[in-house]
C-alpha cells in the first residue's frame, strides 16, 4: 500500500511540510482504515535546506487489528519488502517477505473488501485476494523463491562493484549444477512444502490425480491423459527450471566464460596476483590470432617472463 502526500492544496498554496504534520496526515489516513500503526522516524540530512524540510517520519510497519487481538502476530511486526529495481536480490526479498507476511496481507485485503465505503477498491481487492489465495499463485510463489535462492549468490556477484571475474565464472558453473539437481530432485520436496503452506492458510489443494482441463496445443488423446500433477510438474516446474538453465547457457557460453577467465589474469589488483604467462599466451593465440604476427606470438612468452621479473625487482614497479 502506498500513501501519497500532497504539499500543495487545490488553490496552489504550499502546505506545512514539517515532519510532524506529515506524520499527523499519515496517521489520519491509517486510522480511517482501522489500521494500527507503529511510526519509525527517518530523516535525510543534507546540506541544502530544501532537502531538510522534506524530511518526514515514514510509516514502515503496519499491523492488522483483528490479528493482534487474536494473538496471531502479537509482537511480530514486519513489512512487505518493496521491489525497488530490477535486481534479483530485490525480487527474492519481496517474494520472501510476501510469504512471511501472507496472513497479514490477506487480512489487509479482507478489511478492504468488507469496507463498504470503498466500492472501487473493494472490487480490486477482491480480485487480488482470489488470486493470491489460489493454489496456482502459491505454487508459483514458492517455485520462484526456491529458484532465486539458488541463483542469489551468482546474481549478487554480478552486481558487485568490485567484480571478481573468477569467482563469478565459478558461480556460473555451480549454479548450473544446483539448478540441475533441483530439477531432478526438487519436485517432491517443493510440492510437499506448498501443500503444507496451503493447508496452513486454508487454500484449496487440487487433486493431483484428476484430469487437467487445460492443455491447449495438445491432441485430444494427450489432453485425456493429462493430470493436474503433470501440469504443475511438467508445464510449470520443469519449464521454469529449464528456462533458467537456458538463460545461463545462452548468456555464459563456454567460449565466453573462457575469454572472461583468461582476461582475469590481467587484473592489476593485489599486485597482479592473478598474472599467469600461459593464460596470456592462450588469450592471444585463441581469441586474438589476427592481432599478433607469428613472430610476435613467439616472442610474447619471453617478453612476459621478463615483465614478471621486472615487476618483482625494479623499484618503479
């Protein structure tokens, strides 16, 4: 949920922009919707006065009245993490946050649905509630979380400002292996975990042995043999996992990975600690054959040996 504060009224006059006034306005809105609140102060200290006047208390933590009264989330206040950008780390945090706060999220939607004063919001909230409390939504939510947990280390390495190419390329290989293992052995544990989650939150679990009514693009005989479990396992689970493997294979082909690994020997950090003569020669011979004459390729190895000695002996290096 977002609350938008306007600091200009309908006549064009600027309103009071102090944090106390902003806090009061936010509290009024939340109280109107019967939401208990906890205020966490947050200020932006900048040298310019404009930025300072815009500092305001931010309402970060919402709690639902009926859940607190029943003791379900007593002393357990959290926030739904927001996807700030397209980084995978943000998406993983958002998915985990939604799973952890699933009960509170459903309670917020039910409150909106039961609020007769918000006709337009009630219809939208009702649609969202029906979607997130479906088995298909819960299945996809858990599947994506498990995949993102496998790929998270690799994605974080790619986003690092101080890029360690060798580590990133190593993570490509290990991530592929983990995804393949998940494809081979992950179906049964995933399904059991989703069934348990659905049972805890009263979500209807379909009979996996029943015929699946979908199956567009298949022949009639294939549709007759298609079960609900086959749909979730093959059409969703395997297709999603295979798409991740295909993406990794397309973006990080063997020749590309070899090029990046060989280039890493030219990294000047830590006193050229990764410097390897053979790798530099291989880099020149395999990837830049047209940029060196045969004589230059022959001399390259000995020039690099001299260079390595110079680095360790001469004071200017």
